[in-house]
C-alpha cells in the first residue's frame, strides 16, 4: 500500500489549496478514504471522509462549508479542496484508507500572512 499526498504549500489567510492523494497497492474503489491533519505539537485529527463512489461525504465541524473532499476512482486519487483558509488550518495533512491505519508522508499546509 502506498499513499502519496501532494499539493500543500504556503498560502495567505482566505486563500485556497487543493491537496491530492495518489493511492496504489490496493483496490481503491473498495475503500472509503479519509483526510486527517496534525498541527505542530497536537494529535492527528479527522478532517473529512468520502465513500467508495463518492456519494457519502462527511466533514469535521471545523472545516464544514470550507473544504470539499472528492475522488477519482479511475485515477486512484482522493482530493481535498480547501477554501477560506485560516491560520488554524496550518498542519500536515494525511490521507488514509478508513479503518486501515496506513499513512502517507503527508503534505504541509501553512496559512500565514
């Protein structure tokens, strides 16, 4: 199993970023996929999840209305579109198969002026 996150960077408050997670080594469409984030010195926290074919979307209250999770099963990729970013969104973002405990290296998102 391999999960490779990308798309992070430095963005000003109010800005947008789109994260990607390319998956391999398993049948992607068999799994719900989840985004988590970990801020410096804090525990990893749930951000959003998406069902196998994208019909079910769930978000943490802290990102609801600002972030959108999506997936492309033909590309084995899950996305996280982030808008109206706030300094509190600064973290390393990880994707994972739901309930499987596998992780990529993460991608750093820094929101700062």
